[in-house]
């Protein structure tokens, strides 16, 4: 079955809701690692529930639990019938309105007073009673009572309809979610994702009945003729069906919010698992993350960046120290750091890595400072932004083990102070069980941090007036300096390059 993937342009409502109560990847780190683009790359979900849930997992600052379901991922990859059955149910939630289901968790549920609830419960029988009494007794007073009851019901109906507007899109999709979850839970293979899902669905059976009012109204408003709509409205007013069902649904939405979210996560996780199964089948190479071996902090083999076309794979290993990576612009040092970070995110979220081997504890948290910029709206200069970001890292380093990704620290200040501050910060972060991967142009740092960090570098060669990059990480410290040579290649005046060489030589 060919599936058209969704894209990250949809508002990540569920992730924003969960970020209020769970540790989540900061927006700055998401930007550093191009998480939106990575989401588009890995996403094979077919429902908007899965779409939202996958993005939430990528922004979660802990292991997602996907690793517990490797057996089902393997079956979905091998068993076409099982996968197509799952996709058939999930595609029932592929309408864009299904993305609004997640909004039900974050918004306050409509409050209906006890007085109004009691009034609706009584008034829904008044017109029918009035008609019966009038037909039996032929007393005009009962006809007048009918008119009064209809006017009162009309007021209650349209008062309630205004409240229902907030649920016109989400409630019909919630009903569909409950229906599809029920069908999915009928299969033992899918129930392994949540053994308690049947109990949750049983608790929500009354809600399914009351959600019918929302579903019917939306269908009539959008698809049927005006005449049918008016007949339906008169029926709703006469019996207050919509108002009664809605008030009952509001109470259940409030009381059963956690149970509803349990069903949401059940369906979302199933979609993510089939997405991972499809992704792996399409990849040329991948591996499952493994625990780090004794005596090591990190080991990767043939790791590559999935968003870089024809990315050159690299091997990398850290034992008891962190690493400083040097090299010129475009040589690959920042891309390599991003590769480590993105594979770490993928290991935690998808239990899938873009490498031949990836060993790093997913219990670590991730902090990055790669794409820092000034903040004009807050009146923060680039340097002040760097200062505040690194201060957060220093505070974080006193708690649980972390992976720090740092690119060209303190670019916003002068060379002498930049080197001094960078040395002090990197020495501080190297303490404890943290892993620090820092790139720099300042070769002076390698001598200042000798004994505290390992050193690796990327380099380029100049042949026949052209630059060539091999993008291969090498152990040691970069010796060659080609910055001025690159100026020559690009046609700078001879007097400029000559004076630059003279200054370097001095």
C-alpha cells in the first residue's frame, strides 16, 4: 500500500500540550538539529494521530518506549497483511480534522451549570407532553404551553450550539478514533502495545453514544441540503437531543480525559511503529542502538547524517574523555556533530540509528548550542545570547549525565577572551560523566585542553587551485591552515594575501 506522508507544517498540538508537564527538547535544540526536516524525512504515518504522536516522540527528552515493541515492528515489516490491516484502520483518521483531537487535552472543557443541566433534562420532554395533553384534552392552554416550551427549547438549543462550536471538528474525529481503536484492539498483535486498552475503551462507551450528536450535526451542516438541515434542527429543538447529548459528553470529556489520552496514545504508537517498520525497509543501512560497553562513553561506526545526500560515513570512539573537533569551514565538523545529535534523538525516539553501529546511553539528556543568534525582540546581542545559553549548560551539568554539542563557542567576542572563556567552560563541562563534542577554529584550545579532551579534525586539500574535502574524521590536531590560500583561490588582490601571510608569519 502506497502511503503519502504528512509534513511537519501541521501544528504539533499534542507535543505542545505534553511539553507543559514533561521534559521536552528545547526549540533551540530542535532548530540546531533540523528536527522539522528530520520529521519529514522519517515520517511514514498515515493518520494525523500518528503524525502528532511521532513529532511528540522526537521532541521528548527521554526514551520513547518504541524499543519495547521491536517484535511488532519486525512483524509489521515482514507481514504485509498485518501491516495493510493496520493501515486500513489508521487511514480512517487521515482527514486533517483529526489533528484537532489533540486540542481536547489542552483546552478547558465547557462548563454547564447544574441548573442548566436539570433544565435541559426536564425541557426535553415538555413539547412531547404538551402535544399529548392538547390532543387528549383539546384545551388551548396546553397548546400555549407547547409554544412556550418550543421557545424555551430553542433558546437552550442555540445557547448550547454556541458552546459546541469549539468541538465541531474534534468531537466527530474523537468518535472515529474510539471506533478505530476498538477495531484495532480486537487483534492480539495490536493489543500488545497497551494490554489495558480494552478496559479503557469500555470506560468510554457512554461517551461514544453522546458524541453521535456532534457527528450528525457536522454531517448535515456540510453535506445535506438546507431543507434536511432545517428538519433536523426542528427535531433537535423539539426533543433537545443535541443539547442533552452535548451536556453529557462535556462531563465525560472532563472526567475521562486521561482515558481518552490513553486511547490516543495507543493509536498514535501503532502508527509510529508501522512508520518505523516502513522507514527501515527503505533505508540502505541502519542499526539498532546498543548500550555502551564498559570502559567507553561512545562508539559509532559508519555513522551518517540522513538529511545530507551522499553523506560520507565516519567512525568515532570515546573512552574516558570528551572531544574537540577542529577544521575549516565546510570541512564537515559541524555536520558531524549534528550527525551524532540527530542519531541520538533517533535512537531515543525511534530505536533506529543511521549507522552500522551506535553505542551511547539513551538515558542521557541532550543540550546543544550550534545555531545561536541574537534576539532583537528581547534586546539580546549575539554574545549575550551565548552567555545565557552556556550558563544553562553549566547549571545542567550539575545534574544527570548529558550530551553537550557545542559549535564555535563565544563567536560574539574578541579572540583572546573567547579562547580564555571557552577553555574555562569546556574544562568545567568535562567534569563528571558528561560527553562534550565541541568544534572550534581556535587551535590554541587544543594545547590549553591537552589531557582533558581528545582531539580530532577534518581537513581539506588544495589541488590545481581548487578545494577538495574528503569529510573523513581523523585523530589528532589540525596542522594545516588554508584560510589565506582559499582567499588566493577566490581572486583576492595579491597585496591583501601577501600582508595576511606576513601577519601570520609574525
